[in-house]
C-alpha cells in the first residue's frame, strides 16, 4: 500500500534493529512507562468513580431527589402539593415530611435530625423500611410516639429496641420563661443505611407525632420527591413550586450535598493530575530515546537530505516513529487498565487469601469491596492525554534532526 516517504521511513525505523541496544532499551522503557501510567490512571479513576457512585447511591436511598418546602413556615396545603407532583410524569413518588433538629437523650445524649414521615407513603421516596435491622417501620403509628433510630445513633445513646429516649426540640416561651419542649419516645426499631450521616444522625417518627411535638397542627415542613431521572431534580421541584404559587423553597440532592460532591470531584481531579506524572515520565524517556536515535542516525539523515528529502520531511520521519511508540504504549495501557479494572475485586480477594488478612473488614468499613465504575469518557480523555504527551515529546528531537547539516554528518563517514 502506498505511504508517504516520511511515514514509510518512520515505520521502518520503528521495526528495524538498532546498532545501539541502549536506545532500544530506552524506547521499551518509554512504552512501558506510558502503558503503566495509562493503566494506573484508568484503574484509579474507575475506583474513585465507583466509590463516588456507592456513596451517592447509599445517600439517595435515605434522601429524596428533591424537596419543596414552605419558606420559614409550615406547609398547610401539602396534600395539594402531593397531588400536583403526581401529575408530572417525571415524578416517581411524593410524600410529606417534617424535619427538625433535636437533642435525643438516653443514658447519653446526642443531637440528631428528627424526621416525621407517613410510614405507608415513605416507601415511595426512600428505602428506609428495607434497611430496618430490628423492628418495622409500620410500627410508627399515630399517637404511639414510637421512634426509629440509626444503628450508630442507638449505640451512641446506649439504647435498644424497647427502651425510651427523651426528644428535646426548640424552647417555647411561657409566662414563667422559656422552657424546652420535651417528649418521651419509645424505641421501636433500628435501621442501618450504610451511610454514617444517617446511621448516626437521623431518627424517624410518625408524621402526626412530629406535628404534635412541634405544635404544627396539620402543617408539614414540605414534600419530598423521588424522580425517574434524578438529574432533573431541580427542574422538577422548581416546576412544582411554580404550579403551587406562593413562596416555596426548592432544593435537590446536588445542592444539599454540594460540598461533599465538590470535595470528591476535587479529589478525583487532583489524583488524575498526580498520576499523569507517570505518563509524563514515559514521555520524558521518549524524548531521551528520540534524541539518541537522531544522533545514531546522523548518516542516514544526511543521505536522505542529499536524495532530496526536505527538513520538514526529516522532521516528519522522527515524529512518526516517536508517535507510534506513544500509540503502542497508550493502546497497551488502555487494554491493561480496562482488564485490571474489570477484575480488581477478584484480585483483591486473591491478595486477601494469600496474605490471610481482610483488607477492608466489615466492622470498620461500610463498603467491604472495591466498587469500580469504568467511565468511557475518562478512558477517552486519558488516552488522548497520553497521545498528546507522546506527540509533544517527539517535537524537539524531530526538530533537531531537521537541522542536521548533511556535509557535517558525512564528514567522518
């Protein structure tokens, strides 16, 4: 097949055996450096994406995708809001809720969020009923003043199912001064969400009991929404607030946890930058090997110049040869990174069996494996970055080869 002369010569140099074995060694080191860097970067970002997905999924099991709440006061017409929400085909579920900060006292004390829910409707917006480890959510009947605690919260308070706790909310002004609102609740169940923010900081009661505790009458804090596509959370909540009219506050899962997701994104970005240095090391090795190759091929360059090859053509020869090294290293790295990522959990189990230890014990970590999520966009960006580094690494040696003077190169031949 016809190929331009610079491309043909560059590919020929890539396949040819070199007189200087050290140059070949440096070229192989460049390929391995780029391949290892690409594979490590793909695997690391896949693991970080997997952990981010796991945290997000566990968080959203207990939290709504979006909420619409009254601004500074109770939402009295929440039934109308639920009806309006279900008229939107993007909404999968809607339920009212009450939420307040409280101090929960048992043998020990711990501040927590007390959430009032309707047990029959709560399954439409969260999976807390499926996370119960003792007791049942439907035991939160109106007037029973039962309470369901997160597992870590119960351990911290020193209580279990059947015990009682005192829930203290805001102070109320009376003729004798400000006194706290206190109510005794009976622990009827314990849940484990696998997410510390809820396991240690959330308590759930019946919606009617929360209304009586906070003296809200028939009002609620707002309406929680679960959507078919959680990426549309803010738009759906905003549309619902506009249909309801009046002053309503809209929030979604991204704004409620913005700091955490920003931190995870920053951590992933910094890790990508740091691991890109491995690819850069392979590119620097490529510069060294290309410079030595240009020096080794001085006579060949001179002959090509005398045969009519232009300096631009000489530059293209070595750019093709160096770029192909980058392509080979990138392809090997992408293949190795994908295979390693897909088998990472098996590799972890093999290492654990060989060492006889559990690297991620269940009593320490919520996540006991290595969750991975291979993002095609991440793989594509990594491959493009590696190819760009390899291409840039060929520019100086190729430019140096183009400046070779034929007479000077052939003087001692």
